[in-house]
C-alpha cells in the first residue's frame, strides 16, 4: 500500500490529533476561491474520518475578521466541528463566537499554505504546549508588558486583570476554538491605555513580508501615525478601508511559542514564531476585550526585548523563562 503524501498526513494529523474528529461527527469545511485546493484536500481526507463532511466555498472576505454570509454562520451552528482554510481570518467574528457557545469546535486557518501545514503539524505538540504554558504562567499577575527593539520599538501595554489565552492548536473539547497550526500566548491589553512606538519588521497580516520597517506611533490605545515605505502606506490604507476608527485601536499582545514556525509572510505562521511578539489592531472580543469592529490586523516584531513588569523575560528574541 502506498504511503500517504506529506500533505495528506498533515491534514489527517490536523483533523484527528488536533481537532479530535471522530467517526460519529459532522464536519464543516469552509474555504474561499483562493484556498480552494487546500479546502478540498481537507474535505476529501475528512470524508474517511467522520460520519458526514460538508464542503462550503464562499467569496473571499475583504478583511480579517469580516463576517461570513449569514447562511454560512447558520450552518456553522449545526455541526460538531468546523475547519476554515480561508484567505481572510474568521477567528475574530461573531459567527465563530456564536457557534462556539453552542459547543462547536472551530479551527481557523487563515492564509494557510501547504508548506505551513506540513512543517508546523510535524512539530512535537508536547514541546509547544510546555513552552506555551511556561509563558502563560509567567504572565499571571503582570500589570504591564514593555517591548523594546534596536529598531526603535518602545511600547508599554497595560494588561492588569486581563484573561491570558494559551493557544496550542489542540481543540478537542466542546466549544474549543483557535488557529491551526498554533503556538502562542496572547491577551487583550486594557483599552485606551497603550502608548509608545512599535516598529514592525517581520510581516503584517494581509500585506506579507516587509521590505522595510513600519513605524507605528500609539497614544491612549490608538494609532496616531504610521511611517515607512510602501507597506506602511498599505497598512494605513487597509485600516482606513474599514471605515471605523476602532480599526486603529490596539487589540492584542501576543508571543509566539512554536519552535517549528518560520517567517513566511503569512501571519498565521509568522505570529507563532518562538522569539517574536505581535501586536494587533481592531476586534478583540474573542479574547475578552471590548473592541467591536469588522477587522483584526496583526504586525510582527522580530527579536525583541520583552519585560513583564520590570523583569526581562526575552532578550533579543531569546526566551529567558525557566521552569
């Protein structure tokens, strides 16, 4: 018997080991025209693993966090599990939150590529879980996070009493949701309080790899100025295109915990890279925040110094937290 291809092995790992799909369940695969091939790969594999698999292709959304059509949202509520390889993220949508409340397990895979699937789903999940838990435990009772880099990042994010979210990609329990693949710890900073400068030098969601740094000046939780080259202009135009000032609000601070993730230009994988942090703008309801808007855009900072209150926990991308 021929061995399954690497992509088929990765898809099976995603469905069985991470999503916990069983033979008596119903799965919904949501995709769009840009990721149709991966969506179909998942659908074909899933048909042999569960009682019923449904393939649904919608038109690609314009923004990360934009809602799917109402009909798609309704179908999401009626299945046991959802997996969504889409070009724009459904992670921060009302549709995902409502389906999850009903017990549906949901794996979002915005911008997923075959290379990312194969590389990140061959990693040791136990190792990723251990690093994720170390970072999450260290964040307990932290009031402020400060990030600095040689390129000029110097930003303080108040996070007192905010929920700490540990994401490993393992989504086997009722109502579990998250990215797949994953490996990050993230939270919603206190609204209207983040101030400073962040210089993105890795990638930005919806734009990709940066050819030059994007400098973002922030005051009282909102972007006040964006400086840089063509990607800085793209970033600003993207946020303005939402037509809601809350698209400029600081929504998330996150640290990558996946040792297998590499810089690709796809934020799904990039923000999981061990030794990086990411800051996002827009919707953060899913992580316990208060900002409601139809967009969520992440930017990546490489090799930062990170302080939890006054303790240095990462030095130029090297994690200093010990068990």
